[in-house]
C-alpha cells in the first residue's frame, strides 16, 4: 500500500484545483465541476484516514458525500438548463434573475 502522504498530496492537489476553478471561472458548469473536485478531495481524505485507523465511519461518510454530490449535480444542472432556456447563457455574472 502507498504511504498516506501520497493520498494526502493527491487530495490537496484536487482541492486546490477545485478552489481555483470556483474562484476564477465564470461558467456555472465549470464551477459545479470544481465543486465536485473539492468533494472528491474530501472523500479521498475520509477513506484514507478510515483505512489508516481501521474505522468504517469515514467510508460511510464518503458514501453520503457521493450521494449528496450526485443530488447537487442533478439539481444544479436542472437549474442551469432552466436558466439557459430563459437567458441563453450560463455565465455566473449574468445570473441575476432572482435579485430584487
């Protein structure tokens, strides 16, 4: 088995890529994909530490996070499709439909 540090470095890289994607991109689909990368980084940490300490609680939380990420993607894509039909754009700067 690889050392824990390799998994933590992978998780850190995924987390940094996700945060940079959320902060710098304007396309909402890319922002949602970046959020998925962040959640996957958290899942890697949970599974690695669960395996390291011999406790299955981390893996159970990882399954719940995967389920939550799937629901978030489904709802988010539904909102994006509805917004695209109205405004014909998916840029985050132009999503001011719900503002007063």
